[in-house]
């Protein structure tokens, strides 16, 4: 059974930081690209960042570039999202996802798409207060 389990969400004031984690099991996550998405009420799910197998290639959406950092520890089958300088508009449910293969040649042109990821976690909620 494939499982992706997010943790690390919570409440923080604007300007603060949080580190989200995603534990993978039952899936060859080390050979997959892994990503983070978020969804706020009434909005579509937004792709934030994706990291390749081995961590050699990373893509960030413009909305989080310079504030969020994606990383992975394949030995521990973990994915992380370090979020700094959080803003109220970052309030959302955050999801990790896995893709194999991933269209790296197209991501700069088309952005991160839900359809490119086969497995999803249940999400962890982040609230940023002003």
C-alpha cells in the first residue's frame, strides 16, 4: 500500500517559519520526483515545488520562490518543505505528492500540474495569522 503522510502543519504568525515533512512508504519514492501542493478554501490546488530523484533538479512556483525550500532524504524516504517569511495568504492545506515519471522538460512552461502526480497524501494544515 502506498502511503504519503504529511506532518508539521500548524499556526504561525506572519513572518514566521514552518517545516513540513512527508513520510513515504510502500512506494519507491527514492526513484520518484516528489512535490508539494496547497489548496485554500474555494481555490484550485496550487503546485509549489518539485524535486527530482536524488535532488538534482528543483522547480519552484513563482509564488514561493525565495521563501520556500524543498528537500528530500531518500535514505529516510522523507520529503520536506521549509517555509520562511510566511504570509496570511500562505494559509492552506498542504499536500505532498509523488510522480514517476515527471515531465521535467515541460514544467517551466506549464507549471506544476496535479495530473502529473500519481500518489497523494492527506494533507497538513497551515494557518498564518497577521
